[in-house]
C-alpha cells in the first residue's frame, strides 16, 4: 500500500535523508540499530547535531528557534530518523517543559530556559508521578509551602525517567491542601543540585537503570521558578500532556522494528527452513504488518486533520493504544523468533564493543531486555486502560 506524498514532501524527505547520512554519528546509529545501550554523551551528540541544523525544536514556534514544520513534515522526519537508527530525542525539555514555558512562562523564564534547552545546558526530567499518584495524578501529595520569596518542598516523585542525568526537574506540587484536588496544584521548576534533593535508581525488569525515585527534603525553590499562577498548575499539567502524546503512535519506530523482525526471521532457521517461510510465523508477521499499515493510515488521517487546522483529541488515545500494542507485539515476535537464545541474561552484551561472546546469533542478545523494556509503553504517558476510558467516553459516548 503506497502513500502519496507531494513533490515538496518528497523533496523534504530526501533532504532529511541527506542530513541523516552526513550528521547522525555512525557509532550512535549502530548502537540504536543493534539494540545496544546509549550513553548520555550519545544523546548529547545527536542533540547538538540537530541543534546546529536548526531541526531540534520541531514543536516550537519559529520565533523561539522552532522549525515551523507542519505535522506531515514532522511525520516524515520521525519516520526517517527511526529508519536511520537515530536515538529518540529526550522529550522532557524540548517537547514537555518548553511548550509549557512558551505558553505560561514569564518573559524572563522564556529568555533564560529556552536557549538552555536548545544548546543542551539543561537536561530536564519530569516529576509528575508519585507512589500514590499515577493514573490518579491529581491526588499527588508533594507539598510546597511559601516562605518569603521561596517555596519549601517536601515529598517524593517516582518513575523519573533519566533523572540520574538531569540537572533540572519540573514538578507538580501541592500548594493548597484545602482546595479541591485539581485546584491546589502548582507547576514548579527545581534545580536538582538544590540541597535536600536525593535521586535513587529503580532497576527495571530488563536490568537497566532508566527510572528513579526523587526525594525532596526541605528543598528551597525560588518563587521565580513557579510557571503560571500559584494553584493553577493543573492547567499547565494538562497542556503538557497533549504534547506528551504527540507522535505517540510511534509509527516510524514500529516500522524500523518490523524491518528488523523480517531480517531476523530471514536469518533464523526453524524446521529446516528460514523462519520467514514457516506458515505459522508468516501469519503472525502478516497480522502485525497489517495492523501497522492500518495504524499508519489512521495516524496520517489525524495528521491531515491537524494540518487542516484541527486539534488532535481522543484520537491520540487510539493511536497510543494501538501503537504501543503493535510495538509490544513486534518485540514478542522477535523474542520468539530466536527461541532459547533470548533466554540468557547477559547485560554486558548490550555494551558496544563488549568482548563477551553472545549466546546464539549477534542479534539475539538484546531481544529479551527489549521485550521487557517495551512493557513500559502501555503504562507511561497515561496507561492504555486509561486511554480506553477516554475513547469510551469521548468517542463512543459511553
Ligand atoms: C518506564 C516508566 C517511565 C516513566 N517515566 C515517568 C516520568 O519520567 N515522570 C513521571 O512523572 N512519571 C513517569 N512514569 C509514570 C507513569 O506515568 C505511571 O506509571 C502511569 O501513569 C500509571 O500510574 P501508576 O504506575 O501509579 O499505576 P496505577 O495508576 O496505580 O495503575 C495500576 C493499574 O490500574 C489501572 N487503572 C488505574 N486506574 C484505572 C481506571 N480508572 N480504569 C481502568 N484501569 C485503571 C492502570 O491502567 C494500571 O494497569 C513512568 C512509568 C514507567 C513505567
């Protein structure tokens, strides 16, 4: 099934390909394509290359250094980046806190923080979830009490992705415990180097350190770091979530993973022939490919509606549910394709240049960790069950 792009869109795709061929560091793309571990430096090098090209801030208005691209260009860019093995851009600064600062921040906050996000001076993380506040985010308890020109913050955040690298965290904090849940929350920018901030790792099922707990003990935060009005942080929080779900379908990444699955299925032999020729495996492969084609069409319909001036609504929930289910199904098939070779747990083989011999074919080692890691897709950004509730209410009217 071919999708027709205009000549301008095709020219844009060619330009993106040229840029990726020249500027995406080869050692970094090799790691991404082989499923190896990325370092902070790998992310930062790719961040710098995009910034030098002016292609980093795809969601920002031009006046602040954004690309000014429409949704179709963003879609093409995502697809080409995933195909070339570009690392995912860390979203917390560029796609989460920046749009909030642009919309609700003071002129001084915009002048100070936005250039620092672009040039990589600040690495942001997201302090929304707490042990008792995930899906029910408005029940968060981290407390900020005004003391002169500071807030004093006490509490705990959890699941803080890449908080170990971050020097800044944007937090939802409770500033008025007497108000109704959503009304007593504020949006605060906190320097991670402040006395009283402690970051502790959480090691996930794949053996990796990607998420953390962050504790605040009497942390003093200047009132100047409040974004928007005190007790109106829920408005910022909701605005940010619309950006968090942008591009959530992950079509580009799913297509790249499907290509890898076909490569693995062509190499692996089962019952005396390549797995890709096995009727039962072919059936599963075809199912997931058809699902992905349908997702891409749905995604493009939403993209076209946005291009025409619409606003993505509950459709982004459908994209999130289907996109993450498909990406998880592909990791499941990849793991099944190599069978017992997916079983040994050798985290060292995820390190580029590791001397440790993998058990089985080269591509087998990362498949089990990837399978476990991708379970997160249906949990974060609003769990899939919560997305289904949104679809039931907003689309089906139930
Ligand atoms: C890998 C990873 C990275 C993350 N990174 C960050 C981050 O950087 N910053 C951050 O702030 N948060 C982050 N999160 C947190 C994430 O947003 C929450 O995990 C998510 O919102 C779910 O909340 P919870 O874990 O408290 O689960 P709960 O809300 O306790 O939900 C438990 C289960 O019950 C279901 N459920 C809950 N309520 C309903 C309902 N009303 N109807 C139907 N089912 C329901 C859920 O779908 C889920 O299956 C991350 C999570 C993961 C796993």
